[in-house]
C-alpha cells in the first residue's frame, strides 16, 4: 500500500518524504499506527 511519494521541489537538496499523523487536529506519535 502506497503511503506517499518522494519528490524534490522548491528549495531542497534532494528527495524527501514529509510524514505526519494527526487525530482531531492534534499531532499523534505514529509508532502505535505503524
């Protein structure tokens, strides 16, 4: 299952993936979700 794609846009030095998890607008530690 794909959860994201990497890319190099804007002012970056290489490809990267920004990954975050939220619940009701609050940040949630992803360890329990993976």
